[in-house]
């Protein structure tokens, strides 16, 4: 609902920017905007962030970006660092990844960044009950509290109903039940062997519906994320929930040869992903970031990358220009959605979601050839790496650059 408003907010209830949603994207946005000197309100219903199964592993690119944000010192004290990942298929080594990784539970990640929020970021714990937006002033109603006003709203609320109810922002489903991810702890006989080493095991074939399993240290334990392309009511899903050890042994028969005897311990978390994008989001006074704008398939490994790209482009490029101009009409905010880097990353994430799904469960001849070539190329590149690491690194750079260029959308 768009209404003109030029009133000046009070110091207690007013801010330059109100960020709705205190997960990773919202907390990062509030942190960066606070460091830039803006008066920020971060509004979330949870004063202490609850346990959620979301991103649990950060790769070298994520760490590099977070280092630019000034957050690596704090994160390194909470995360489990490891520098090598063994990548296997059919019990054979495909290649090794040599780069810094962090294993950290999502709640710990969010809480660590919240602890670094500058003093000019005010945290408000409460349930948002209504929104009114305009070109210069936005109003946020919070249940049982005073109304909050801000010059701009940043929505980082995932698929929250408030988007549809108050702003008429629709959610368009591109692929329902894209994937199911599982997270659980694993007890190993030789746990110390993997204190600074991760393992990734790819599924054996299209029939098992499993993309890969990745094991890494996190929160004083060995954590496993398992990515599958199965329906929620699938018999394999039920079997895994009821008999996880037996189901793992059948799905990854050679896993015991790599990591030794193992047993699933504790709770099994799961996350069903629908690929959805926002429609009717170009509105006065409000901008969407992260999953509020577009969800990502966790198996593709680009959810955190998209989130970091959104936050960095918004906070470092577009928002300062809007704040100087003092107007937040939909036409002004469109520069964020039309940002070439953002568009390329969003499209790349969608393409990689389709690619990983097809690579894993495709059964036609083209899919079989693609799957065979994909893993054969990785083994060949690993052999080149043993002979000439510099040449292998150059070949990887060329391939990564080519993949990203293919994702750049047409401008129009």
C-alpha cells in the first residue's frame, strides 16, 4: 500500500532503514548499513535466533567476501576451519579441493554477525503486523509496540506472508519440490582424521536420486549435509528417516571404505526447497533481498553466494545513491533489480539448479553423456594438477569464467 509521507521520525521509533527479517541476509544488510553510518532498525520476531537447518558450510569465495566485510575474525573464533576436501565417486577419488572452508551451524553464523552489529543498529524483537509504504517514508506496525518509521524498507523475510498480504507481492513457483536436503551429525571411529578435512561423495547413478553427501567439522562434531532430488513422500525418504544407517550404507556402499565405521547420531534435519521468485516486487519504498526475492537450490551451492551478492550490491552501490537523492520510488529502486551483476548471479543460480538436477537424475542419452563427461573431465583435471598445478589452476579459471559468462542475461 503506497502513501505519501514526509513527516520526520522520532529518534526512538524512526530510522534511515528498517530491515525486516533477522536471518543471514537481513543481519548482514543491517551490519553493513550500520558500518556505513546509517541509523538502522533490524526487526525480527526472535531475539535469539532459533536453530534452523540452512547453510552450514562456507567456501573460500564466501570467506573472502566476509573478510571484506570485516567479519572473518569473529567468524573464525566460532567456525571449524578446514582446508582440504576429498571428492569421490564410486569409491574413487575424483579430485581434491584445496582452499579454506568454514563449518558453522546457521544459528551460530547469524548470532556471530548479530554480536558484531554497530551501536547505530537497533534490534527490535517483535512480530510485524502491517506495512505502509511510500516514496519517502515507510511505516511498520509491530504487534504490541509503537509503530516504526523509516525512509526505506529492506525485506529479508524469505517467503513471509506479510509480503503477499500487505504489499501484494506474489510468489511464482518455478519448480516445486526442487530438492530435499538433510543435515545430521555422524559419529566416526576415527573422528580426528577429519578434524581439518572434508569429504564429498557423489551419488552412484540417476536411480538413487542423490546428488552428493558432504561431511565436514562443525560445532564440535562431524556434520553431514545430504542433497537429494526426491519427493517428500518418496519411499527412500521414509526409509532414510526411519533407518538412516542402513539407508546410507545402501546408497553409498563404499563410504565405509573412505571414512571407516560410522553411525548417524542425534536429530535428522531436513529442508524441502521450492524454487520461487517474487512478482510485483517493484514498488515504492521497499526492496527485496535474498530468499525474499528468489530462492536457491542448496545442492547447487549458490544460495550464500547469491545472498552475499545481493547484500553487497545493495549496501555498497545502490542504497547510498538512493539515500543521497532522498526519494525511494519504484523507478529509483529498480536500479537494484536491474543491476547486471545481480541479474547474472540470479540467473546463474537458476541455471545451476537445473544443471545439478539434470546431471543427477537425468536418464536420456544426453544426460548420460553429460554426466560421464562431467566426472571424466574432473578426473582428467586432477591428473593435470598432479603434473602441473599452475596449468590446472588456469584451466579451472577459464572454465569458471566461461560458465559465469553464459549466465549473463540479455539486457532490456
